[in-house]
């Protein structure tokens, strides 16, 4: 079942006796578990019929024992196992999963791991309950996710603000949601989240970030690139060279892909590069400034400085100096 299907059924009061929520992305696991914790039982029912236990402090027999209790003055009881990835031999719950108690909602939060779908345990989970895998997001999926999430909340977000959040927060959906929640508190309903708002409330500079560095390199703006390099050198903790190199590697790889496209229409380029259509023009400009031969040299250069940033063939040069040196070579 998908996340939307699970939440949709819960809202309709269609319950299952076991919810096994696994996977590398904790956000959706927490959303489902929290919804059950907050909404299945009334406040008066929760006192006797809802329990939360932690994987580090329990075992399979204790979980089964809790799940087999009958509810008191309620049609259901809820048992939530948090941090279930720490429960030893959780697959030995199979006998209970094969014959679960219908009056119990047993919610197992099995974060950062997944269950082998070929096992009897997983097949019985899918047959008699809900087996949900929350897959880790790739970075190119995050901008669209941010746009959809903001839209669901009744707001809009500018492409640059989306890019800044993606760059700064990565693929951690929980962190992204927390930061967007802060932004929403500071604007009227249906307003737009823009880069200035992001800068003021999250601490991401709209002028000195990897997004602006890419733009400076793409347009061969040497002065702007050097200013950003100076800012990064002064703030190494927030702008480690290893992360900068990874982002630039992705950027120049996309320019290389652009050169290979036969259909350079706006929508096709946006799809091929996994970027917002508003940024296609930037890649057109960058492609004019960097031919494929130059791009091959730059990608090789980035690999070299990635190793230097990790201490290979580099004894004492700090990140700031390495960055300036690398940018000089890219731009000249």
C-alpha cells in the first residue's frame, strides 16, 4: 500500500491489525505512526488502550503479549513499537502475524531498514496487515516534492527558494518539513515563499550558496565566483569542499548531458536534466561557455580536488585555498 492509501483508509476508519512501517526515509513512517497515535482512539480511550514501547527496551514476546490484550471500553487498542529496528529477531513474530488480534492496531516502526519481500514473514505481513516501505528520496526528486508539499499547505514557492532548500537540506524530508513550517508562519495565506524569506528565516544566504556559485561559473562571472569562494572559505563548516565538489560535479555533468541532447526544447531539457523548466536557460548559457572537451577536463579536475579535500596528495592546504585554486582552473 502507498502512503496516501494508508492515510486514506485510516481517515475512513478502515483499520488493519498490523502496520509494519519500514525503509530508509523516516518521514513517512513517522507520519503514519503519528496519525494512528493521535486519531484512532479518543482521549478517554487512550488512557487504557494505547501504549508506546521502544525497541531498545523490549523483545518479541513482550510485543506479542501487549498486542494480545483486549481493549477496555473501546473497540480497539493501539500498540506502537518505536525504534523497532533494535528488536532482536523481529521475524520471530511470525506466529502472531499469521493470526493477529483484529481489535489491536500493532504499529511497528522499523526505520532505516527493510524486510526481505521473499520471506514468509513479509508475505504474511502483506496478507494480514500493512507492509509499507518508505524509500529514500534521490536529490532530483526533492524539488518536485517541496513544490507539492507547499502547494498542499496552500502556499507557493519560487524556483530559486526550492533550489536553495534542496541544496541546504538535502533529502531529509523531516528537516525540510520543519523548515517549511517555520517559513509558513511568517507569511500570509496563499503567499509565495521566496529566496529572501528563506535567507531571513533559515540562515541560507541567497547570494552566497552553491546555487549562486553554479550560476557564476555557468556565466563565467569570475568576480562573483571569487566572492562566493571567499564566503565559503570564511564559513567552512557550512560549506565543506567535499559537498561543493559533489554539487559542482552534478552541475557540470548536466551541462555535458545537455550537449548530447538532440531535442533541446525547454520541457525535454528540463526532463532530461531533472531541473525546473525555469532553469533551462541557465544550462543553455553554460553550454555555450563550456564545450564537451572543456567539460571532460573540468570533471577530471573535480575528481582530483575531491581527493585533495579528503587528504589524498594534500598535507596542509585548507578547503578555502583548494576551492579558490579549483575555481581558477575551471574559469581559466
